[in-house]
C-alpha cells in the first residue's frame, strides 16, 4: 500500500475539514484553468477536488481509501480507488494537484514517477504536504504516552516529512524540472481539539501500536493534556514543478 493510515469518512469530514480549508493556498498555486484536465492525487473525500471542478476544469481524483472514495463519489466526483504508486495514466493531464496526501505515501519514488507519466509535456504539478519538522512535538508526546501505557510505537514511520532538498531530489529523479518548494511553519488550531486529532489522524498509528479501541479516547485526552494547547505544530511543504516539453 502506498498510503499508511486508515480513515473514517464521517469522522474525517467532522474533524479534518480544516485540511481542505487551509489547502486553498495550494489550490491557488495550481491555478486551474477552464477546460484543463487535472489529476487530484490523494483526493480524500473530494472537498478540494470539487473546488477544482468549480473553477471550470475537468478533474479526476484518486485515493486508496474506500471510505473516502465513496464520500467523494457521493458528491458527484469522478474518483478512482487506487494507490498513487500504481497509477498508469499516460500523458493524460494538463496538471496534477495534491494536498495533505503525499506524506502518507512512502513509495515516494514510484509516486513521483507515476505523476510525471500522467502529465502531458509541459504539465505542472502543484500542491502541499507535511514537511520537515511537521508535528514534531505532537508526535513525540503521543509516542511517550504510548510507551508509558505499555504500547511500543511502531518502529517504521507512517509519514514522509521531507526537507526541501530531499523532496526536490525525489522529483528531480523522476525528471521534473523548475521545482519550487518551500517550508512554511503553520501552527494550526484544531477546531475539535488535539484529542480528536489523535483519534482521527493517528488511527493507523494506534492500529499498528496495538491500542484497543476502548483505550483510545483516554490516550487521546492524555496527549491533549500533555500538549497543553489546542494548536498543532504543523509545518507544510508547498511546491510547484513542471514536466519538460
């Protein structure tokens, strides 16, 4: 699997709507044009996919979560259930977009090559993902709480939070050019609190740590108390690049 978490569509819609709301800046960087055909990589429940369509582009989304794909299709979007690394599109899109998804895809080299192949010559790829230092404090507090309760955190990371240089190296190796990537510190208040963030966005992490469902709410609230603030320490990596003509 190219993605490393597990999602509940209703929970994500309630707790995670800030993700698409704050993704508007990345969407502006994409700047979709009427009549373009655009690929949304890791489209989730389609909130930003829908906004691309509202700007007059024809958009196809892909995601590997059956629950989120169903939610996106329910609002009339053209969405395929697949891993980004397994895409086989061949020069079909004028542009590609991704928001808050690439950091879940650990087969990053395959993903980069698949996106490159999907674009027409001269096509652009724009978006945003978690960058170096993203959620460092929050992840540290969660792991400490798991250890204290006898649940060893997974040894292998579930996310790729790259530096600008590491990110550029992967996409240069896939033959992209004109790569403009930058880190943006963006402390983000959680509308439903840190505890709800943990149960929604670290569901897969808790699965791998073997935490029973019955204990998750208590652990999440303990993490929220230890963090001491409703603000998560997000760091975003925003980017745009081109496939050469």
